[in-house]
C-alpha cells in the first residue's frame, strides 16, 4: 500500500512538471502577440534657412501736449460773479485788452446812497458843532456813521475799479477756465483762482519714457516713426535724459494736443542675411547656438555662430557650411 501511494505521488509530480514545461513554448495564437522589432526608418521634420532681413524695433507710447513760452496767469483782483467773457482759447490779445468783466454788486446803489447820506449828515453836524449848536455826542455819532459808510463805499469803489480783467501782456489766451454747460454768466469767480493764462508763444511737444537700456540707444537727432491716427510720419529724437524722451516732427500740426501717439524706433537691423526661426535653434549665448542638421538622413549636431536675434528669428553667420539648402531638423513625424 505504501509503495502504491509513493508511486501515485511521483506520477502526480511528473504530470505537473510536464504541464509546466509545455507552457514554456508559446502556442501559435500566443506567438502573434509577441513584439516584433521595428525596422521602419525615422522621418524627420526639417526646414531650410532663408535669406531676408531682421529688424529689431521698440514701440513707445507718448503724449502730445501744448507747451508755452512766457506763460502768465491772469487773476481778477476781487471776488465776484462773471458778467461777460470777451476772449476764447488760442485767441491773440494785446496788452491791456479786456478779457472779462464781473457783474456790479447787488448792493451798489444802497451802499452809494448810505455813504452820501452819512457824508451830508456828518458835514451838517460838523458845521453845527463848530458853531456850538450841536453836542460832542451828536458830532461823534455822525462821525462814526460816516466812517462805517465810507468803509463800505471804499470797498465798493475797489470792487468797481477792479471788476475788469485786462491782459497783463500781449500773447495767446490759453487754459481759459471752463464753465459748466458752457454758461459763463453768473459763475462765481474768486480772486485766488486762475481765470486764464497768456503765453507769448506756444508749441506742441511729444514726450514719453522708455527703459534705461532702450533710452540709451536713442540719441538726439535719431530718426523715428511717429504714428498718429494710423498715419506714419518721419520724426526724430529731440531730447534723451535718463528714461525721459521727447520727439519732434517737421509739421507738428499733424498731431493734436491730448492724443496718444506711437513712436516706432529701429534699434538693430541687418539685411539680406541667412536666418532661421528661433524655434529651430538652441541659443547658448549672444554669439553661439546649436542646431541639428540632417545629412544623408543622419542627424548631426552643430555648434554655430549667430548674429542679430529678434523675438522670432536668428541670423546665421556665413562660413559655417550652412546655406539655403541645408536641412535643419525641427522634430520627427
């Protein structure tokens, strides 16, 4: 019985071993799932260098403003309400010409009558007092009433003799005060508020700021393009102080005070050079870069010298074995 049991166990083990050995060899349908080494060639995406221009430029937004020579502010000497305005902005006036006038004070008639009555009463009482026909009390009371009336009359006289605003110099009216709804009459005018200004000369200026690096490249006299209302004009740099710049045009009437114009400035430029898109080049520094060249369907890494670079293109310097027929690898299909 032990022998039979032992033989049965050996048979079972042998059967298991045979079954395992058989699984080492794949079945026909299993062989279809095995990876097959690829022999297909790699297809590369390539581009060719091209000939053309590279222009580096910057754009600066600038304000157009009026600038004035010998500017004098004009003020009324008294407070009041505007009666009439006789000038407008940009109008030329002569020195002493009437600019505006204030309304008469509403209490003018009352102040004048009170003053005349007080003066006559003071003269009458004074004459009686000299003749001892009036007491000192009556005299002093008439004198005080007269002095009070005279103070108000003097104030009225000062107002009446200063209610006109006249030009302090010959020139152009500028910066005239604006009035709500263009209604000037009745507007309160304070003597501490500038009513307008007069300039002996005026001109427009175009000014803006740039980075220190860009501003340093813009020397006075350098050419620029000024874009106003979508029209381009030839302009030039007037001043360059730190990051502050000003520009000029031969005909400044082309721009309008208050508008914003574009200043286009060419910083660097090269023409008819061999160039590549930046995405096809690995830039090392300002002078060197790397490219992958396809020769006989074999990729080759090349270190090359570069020239001017823009935001999208790079100049390939000559004498490096690269021309318009060279295939530059940009990727694979």
